[in-house]
C-alpha cells in the first residue's frame, strides 16, 4: 500500500511540473499584462477545476 501512495505522490509531482499545465497561464498573463496576483488567482482557479474534473472522471 505504501508503494502505491509514494508512486501516486511522485506521479502527481511530475504531473505538476509539466510546462503545459502552467506555461499557458504565464503566457496569457504576460500578453494581457496581468499582475502576479491575477496570475496566481487564475492559476488557483485552473488548478482547482483540473483537480475536481480529474476526481469526477475517476469516480465515474
């Protein structure tokens, strides 16, 4: 069981550092001249939506 938990944590960390998850937000933020706070807010909303949709799909 511990190996599944550790594997899941490592996979989720690797998943989070993939640039296609955060690079679009940074690119749009720079293009639209957003403040750092605006970029953080959009990133948080996107991350929550991504996590919830993943959980929902997994539950189905």
